[in-house]
C-alpha cells in the first residue's frame, strides 16, 4: 500500500534516462514518494507499464487520481505544487533561460541520445566521435557555460547555483559524458562542463541512483 502522496513509476536505473530526471528532482527536493520500478527490455514490459501509464512509457507520476506521464511535465507539476522546492530559479530571466535549456534537452540532442544511450555503470569512451554527436556536445557545453555565467550560479555548483529542474533534465547527459565522452576539452570545454558533471555525480541522490542500478544488475545476474 502506498504510504506517500506521490508514486513514481520508473524503469531500470541503469538505462532509464527519462526516469532519472523526476526521480532525482524529487530526491534532491526532499519530496517523499513510493517508487514503482518496472524492468525494461522484457517481453512483459509494455503490458506492465500500461497498467499504470496511458502513454505506455515511463516515467509516470501518480498523485491520487492525477496522472502525469512526461518527465518535463512531471517537473512542472512538482514545481507548481511545491514552490518551496525551488525547482525553477527565482529570477525571471534566469527562469526563462532554465526553461529554454530544459526544453532544448527535452526535444533535442537526438544524435547524442541515439549514439550514446545512458548506461550509468559503463565506461566506454567513444572514438571516433561522429560529427553530429560532436555538434550536440559542443552545443551542450556552450549552453552549460551560459547558465553557469549567471549571477545565480555563483551560489552553488549547479547550472543556476542551487539544484533546479534544468539540472534534473541534464543529469542523464552528465552520465552519458562520463560513460562515453570523459574528456570534454576537445569539445570546447574550459572546465565548466567537467566541473558540472562532477557536481551531478557528487549529489547523494545520484549516488543512491547508482546504488540502485548496481543492485538491479546484481539481482539479474
């Protein structure tokens, strides 16, 4: 029986980049929830997800009789419900930049996502790097630098200082970089992007996600 207000339906912690986004945001914000994990890449996966989600995809946030079935929509829903969590920057201009960055991640960087699927426990440096992937990485590095150049960023190690929904959206990218593209200098990084990847991985919530991935792998072996 659920004991918290929220339930979050997610896929495997090893692979499910879209699941990581709201999970990390809720963990970082201290929002309690019951986790419903559905193994991916199994014959019964689709049917299992459809028991909960009308889209047939994870993640899904359940709040009573309200279903929210998209990562960015979940983050927006939580930001509306919990303004005290600070899931968007308080400054209007910073908030606009954060939303642009999150939306660009949501709809873009398809080459990076296709060639470098999230695998949080792997180390598989990519060489050579396809031009289309390099273009995606260079854009992300530049975007992170733009966010980190705001006044708000001086207050902490995340894109806008404190953790926001924009960080939740880019956390799987940090994982992809660590797995496939550990040397970001070749893509124009001045150290900002590398430090940001380290900040994401230093989060206790990220470490709990990694521990969960290791436990899933151990249970399946």
